[in-house]
C-alpha cells in the first residue's frame, strides 16, 4: 500500500444477522439431591448423563454452572421448567 492509498474500512452494522448468545445458568440451592438435579438436566436440557453429572458437581462446588447456551427464546422454556421443579435458574 502506497502513502496515497488509503485502507478502506467497511461500513455498516457488523452485528447484522448475529444471534445473541445467552446462557441458562443453574444456581446452587443446598436443598435438592444430586440425582434430582441430574434427572432434571437430562429431562429438560437434553443433557447426557455425564454432562448432567458434571454440571451438577460444578453447581455444588462453584455455586452455579452455565448448563445451556443459545437464543433467549430457546432457553426461556427450559428455565421455566427448571423453576417448576423448584431449581434456581436464570438466563444471563
């Protein structure tokens, strides 16, 4: 590039067409058993047993775990189903 040439910078909204990613976060409640939480993650979030177990351990030891990533509209029914089972869940 010579001194007279200028670098062209694309204009426009770079976020156009980008889907915002959200996280369904499960929080520790010190009430439910490991098996109860594992079963809920398998039933509601379609986790495999190993994944549900790992998420449950993270919730227990770290206090929370992102159990699912996706669009808000896809995560909202899962959050509501977890809450119906008296589990603490948020979408961040």
